C-alpha cells in the first residue's frame, strides 16, 4: 500500500450531499480527486456547491481566496468511473444506500483501482462487508464514515470489516489525519457506529416529547443547547460519568435495571469513583478534585461565552 504522505490521487464515487464535500476536503489538502457520478447535471451541481463551500470558508478565513481556483482544479468530475478512479490510491463510495448499487460500485472499483488502493464506504446504516460479498482483496475494504458537512465537521469513524488488514486501517487513519480530521477507530463493525447510535437515542427522546406535546420544538432545542450544548464539547458523553461520580451512576443503574454493569461496578469496587478520587473511567493522574473541576469550569465558561457571541441559543 502507498504511504499516506506520498498519496497523490483519490476518487469519490457519488457527488451528492456527502460526496461533493468529501472530494473538496481531499482537494483542499493537495490530493487530486476524481469525482464520479452518473449524470453531468449532478456533477455540475456538485462543483457549484464546492465553489460556494470554498467561498464560505474564505469568508471565515479558513481558506485563502486565491487558493480556490487551484483547489477546484484538483477535482476531476466524470461520469466515467474508470476515468475518475484511474490511479487512485484511496477510493470512497458515497452513493445511495441501496445494497445492489454499492455492490456494483465496489466490484468496479476493485477492477479499476491499483492493487495497493484502499477501498472505503461512507455508509453507517448498511453492512457493506456482507453486501460486497467475496472480492479478491477483502483486506483492503473498510468504512470511513464522515459527517455532514464533511468540509467542516472534523470527525471520521474508521471501521474495519472481518477481513480488513491492520495495514489498511493504518492507511485510513493516517490519511484522515492528513486531511485534518479526528479519526476514531471502532474495534469491529456494529450498525450505526458511535455517533449515530447516540443520536438515535436522542431522536427517540425528542420524538416522545413532541408526540405527547410536553414542550415546544423551540424549548426542546433551547434546553439541549443551554445544557448539553455547553457540557458535551468539554466532557463528552463518557467522561461526564466521572463528574457525576461512578458510585452514584452505579446506584442509578441498579435502580433502573435491577443489576450492576461491570464497566461501572468494577472501578467502584476498587474505589475509583471518578473525579473525586482522581480516577474512574479516566485517569486524572493524581490531580485534586478542585484542580480538575477548575479546568472543566474554565472550559465551560469559554464555550458558553462563544455560544453567546455566536447567538447560538437562537434558531439558525
């Protein structure tokens, strides 16, 4: 497999909501990128959207305006997949969530791309490894799941299949880092991965509140922004348990489920209660509770200040 710092060409298949923006990210980081779709109209729209994206980034100061023509020049739109994928060291499929379509795309990519190319899907809802079936090089097939809009949101979930090689995973992670992304690696394929699993739980909670008319849509969103919106960027969804106290979390779980869960009960049995004991699910290196809380609170205050400045508590 090609070394990531020597990678010069990629291909994105599917120029829709995700694909056009993914291609833009590659091009912004100096990688010539084929962008394939079935119609010229779709590709024309994709290039228009990419130009608008780049203008927005330039207005914000994230891209130099004079670099826009060169970035656009590194994107080669084509209705011919073979031409778009020729010589690509990394391929990403971002087509419709239809198993037969994805299977056909990967069968073509395997024939077209060089032997050392990594083949990735952007899906989070389908088991692409089962869909693709028997390909000659299953060790180079994996998932890189991006988030909309890909040219802004930094996270990419990198997911192996049952036969994905460690080398292919290393290439994918290093490439995402080269592209300025925060790569999170799952240990195995599980539907919806990390973020969408959590989002699904939020969705069902929101749906229940709306269905029962317990609060207005505006008040639901304000409640989330003015609480979780401040806290989650600082302590995430897991470290927040350390701030709650794992002993209290353990009691809450016992009351709700009638039993403990090992990944909480075991640290509690060892006296690792979270921030107040300087160790829980995270290890705080012997720092005092006061020191840890001060660091958290300064970050909370900074997030809150920025949200106020942006007018984030008002609807977009």
